[in-house]
C-alpha cells in the first residue's frame, strides 16, 4: 500500500510540474499582448517550480524557459537602446521570432512528454 501511495505522489508531482510548465509557455505567449508582464510572472513560476522537477524530463523545460526569458529580456533591452539608430527594430524582430520558435518547440515537446534539447 505504501508503494502505491509513493507512486501516486510522484505522478501527482509530475502532473503539477507539467501544468506549471504549460502555464509558463502560456505566459510567454501572452507577453506579446500584455507588454511583457507575463514573461516576468512566468520566470517567477519557473524558479518556484524548478526544484520539484529536478531529475525529471520536465527539468529541461524549466531550464529552457528560464533561458528564453533572460535572452528575450536582453533582446528587448538592446532593441530599446538601439531603436533610435534604426537597428532596434531588427533586433526586436529577431528576438520576437526567436521567442516564438522557442515557445512553439517547447510546447510541442511538452505535449509529447519529451524533454527539450540543449
């Protein structure tokens, strides 16, 4: 009986972590409509939930999302700093396309119950 209970606990923890990862992908996608705030909310969720996913296939998604957030924030900042030179628009475009790519790739991997690459 105790073994079954521990299996259910592990399964519940994985399900919770998977929901957190899905929520963060949603937050990242909503970033385009809500001026970046969901991106910050998503990375906070990542840091809260990453420890629970440690050692599972979901850990790669948490790390993937955290890296996505930091690179996107850097891209947005660089874009803002260089917008007056005309370069900022291109940096913003590249950053946005890269973010869409990472969200899409991550979402499909999550739905296939697969880790996301390095």
